[in-house]
């Protein structure tokens, strides 16, 4: 992440060329939300392999008087729709919380604990940015092919471990078929 979220349209390409695996600068300094319009990691335009893990919540945006200036309870409440959306639709909630400062401590521990408690209710995977990027790369490595018998072959690719496995779900007229994608040989799912 670039300090103060300073970046421009060329920044991702420079990071990509420099060999960075991921970035998390695409977020707001002055508010919280979906600056990139998504809770999914993505490869920015002009990049070959860099993944952007979009930033959704930053403590200073919530609580600094010259930003949103919210009380701690209000700040947590502002984050809850993003938590619920990620729990329902999948994706990430990327949080940047400053627990140390060169100036007096920010003392937003109560809000941080409340946010973690809310997240815990959804049984999240707490990941480092590196591990989250590895999981998204693993998901991008999955390939699908339709078989002659009208089923789908799912190949997990060569994803990076130790990140959580993947779940494949297919909605069909007769219901939902799902399976853990843990086998290196892939799975087949019937479409009927």
C-alpha cells in the first residue's frame, strides 16, 4: 500500500514491472467503501500479474475530524453493510487499521474490537494480504470444460498452498450441485 494512498493511473503498471505480487492502495483516504467498485481482487489495466486487493475500510477515514469524524460506534456501523455484503456474495473486506503512531496513540481499540467481533459472526478467513493474493491466484487457476456427457470438468490448476480450498457450486434446473475442489485431479459435476 502506498502511504496516504498516493497513486495515479500509472502506479499499478510500475508496481507490476517492479515485480510486486499485490497492492492495496485502491481505497479512500476520506471515507470508506468500494472505490474500485468491488470486493474482489483484480488485475489493474496495463498489468500482467499484479493483483489489486481493494481497500475498503481505513480507521483514519472513519475517525479523523477532517475525514468522516465519526464516533467509534458510528464508524463500526458504517462498515457493517460491507461485512454483510462480503458474507453474502463473497469477496474481501480489506481493513487498514493503524495500531501504532508517531503521534499520540489513536485509541480506537474499542471500535477495532467491535469490528472484529462483527466479522467473527460470519466466520471469516483472516488473511494477510500475501495469503489473500495467493488464494485469488489459486481461484484464477481453476479451469472449466464441458464434457460430452453434458457434465462439467473442473481442474483446480496448480494453486498456491497453504490457503483455504475452493468450493465449486453449479446451479441447475434440479438444484445446486457443489463440491470441494481439493483433488489435484479435479472433479466432474453433472448438469442434470
